[in-house]
C-alpha cells in the first residue's frame, strides 16, 4: 500500500521513541511498566506534535533586566483521549502543558463490523476556540479515529490534530482519505491488519495492557 501520497502524516523516528515502542511490543512487559512507557511515549510524541504552537510575547524580569519573551497560551489547547486506551497518553500530554483542558470521547468497536459505537462524550464548551489534540495509542482500521473527528466537528471543533503510537497502513489510508486537512502523528507504522482487525505485529489490546484487564495481550 502506497502511503506516500498522504501529506498530512508525520512518522516520528526518534531513537528513544523506537526503543520505548519496542518495550511496549514485548508481551512480557508488566502492566505497571507498560502504563509508564505509554505515558513517556505520549510526552515524546506530544513534544513533536506541539512544535508549531503559536506564542505571544510577555514581559519577564531576569536577574539582569526586564525583557519580552515568547510564551504559550495554555488556554487554547485541549487534549481529547479516546476512551479507554487514550487515557494512558493523557498524563504524558499534561506534563507538557499542565494547564491544558481535557475532553473525553468514549467509543468501542463493534466486533462484527469493526465500526465505532459512541457511548460517552464530554467536551469543553469553547471547543471551537481551541486546538484539539485527539489521542489514541492505536490506529487500526481508522474507524474510531474518524468517528471521534466526526464527533469533534459536530460539536464545533475547527482545529484538530491526531496523535497515535502504532498505526496500520489501512488505518492511515482511511484517516487521510477522510480527513486530509488534519495532521496525523504516528510513532510506528506496522505491516498490516489481521482478519480480526488487530495490528500486526502490534502490541495486542492496548487498553487491556494499560489497565491489566487480561493476563496476556491478544495475539
């Protein structure tokens, strides 16, 4: 599958990011360590995804003199994890911008159709005035990501970016075809989806591994 035609995708290639994703893939990585690594990866990816944040000048006084220096307005940022696995990335993002607002979208995947079903949505009232950073560890079929974007736009969101840790080519293609105007940040591009729509080689069910709800990841 040729993904080079999609210009809104950024594939992140920092060595530390690759190293941490490799640890996530390991089926023997315990829940507490897995959860910590997801948070660390979110911090690294967020650092890259937020590099174009607008700044304004404000006056500060150094030990030497007063000066006008750049500052980020935290009021214009909103992180929106897709429940439940996206919660694992939320704290990493908030370490970057502690004053940012958070919204939450709850979706689950219908195991027969593999399409998303909405069950929860709580967003800030002024969503139209914020840059929304949608976060979810996995971009598999692309159904949940596209569904979440549709929800955000229905509530008035105008500026959206999407950040994931691992993506399948099928998910990247579907997302970019549906939303070519939305920047997509990918930590690792995997080979394909299997017949159960799991990413291969992937890392199993990320939500289960973050919250320890199964003894071992799905194969």
